[in-house]
């Protein structure tokens, strides 16, 4: 491996004097996060820590593969460590969870043959669930749902709902908790009406015309 010159902040990040604590590297793209994590991992192993006792988590498959290849290069002369690196816990978040569940499927009470949905399949399942949920709500509460959809006045209604749901999940809020949330200070019906009128005055009516003439969503065509 070629010699790497670490910055002061990176030197502090790869210091293993406090190796008993968890390590988290947060930095922007291209700043050397993978390099720092690999060096921290290497120093831990060099100090006697078993590679199978280290959990290295990253966000993308590309970054995880990059870490594995760099670690293999760092220990190219140590066959024992390289053999352990084949089974080391270096992966993405979902990769770690999938491996953990596969190895403990019986205790988790799940099918050992489960697979992690890819991005396209996940999107399709999300769209199907969204369509089922909207259909169910329209059947149970037709009048309020029609008012909600008309009030939003968006041809991307489903995407707006999904965006709100993702934000809610990201904040760790459950659907059951939404009823306990009050109206934010300064947000009233009159303020909302004023904002709507203000935006309507400045809107491009040509664009609204195109939206009105566009083909409606099949999932909302019954409204």
C-alpha cells in the first residue's frame, strides 16, 4: 500500500488508544472516510483484535466492497487474517441485518430463504401498498378523502403522501402518534388560505392548464 498522509483530524480518528469504544466517522464525499475506517480497522487488528470481533458498517455496496478490497491489500502477507476477512462483518447496514437474520432465522421466526428486495422491487411494493391504502381509505371515508385530494390540488398526490410518510418514518414517528400532534404555532386555517391565494395569484396558469388536461392517475380515476 502506498503511504497515506493523514490530516490532524484523521490522525485523531484513527487513534486506537480508546479502542474499547465505538467509532463513527462522519464527513463529506471524497474526504477520506473509507481510508480512515480501513486504517482504524488495520490498527485494531495489528494490536491483536480479532477481525471477527469488529463491526464495520457503511451505507453503499460500493463503499463496503472498497473497504474489503483495501483490507485484503493491507493484509496481503497475512494468510490467517485474510481468511478471517472473508467472514468479517464489513458491509452495508442492510447487508449486516440480512446476514444476522439469515444466521438466526429460526430464533427470529422468519423464513431462512428470505431475500432483501432491490430498489426496483421495493419501489413496486411501495406503489402497490400505496394504491391499496388509498383504495381502502376511499371506500371507508369517501367524502374526507375527496376533500383531502382536492385540497392538495396536486397531480402527484401519491408521491406527496409517500414523501410525508417517509419523513414521518425518518423522524421515528408512528402513525398512531400523529393524532397527538397539535397545529404548529403560527399555522392556522386563515394563514393557509392566505398562502394559497398568494401562490395562486403568482402561479403560471398555463402550467395549471396542462395539468388539468393531463390524463388522471388510474388509482384516483374513481374520484
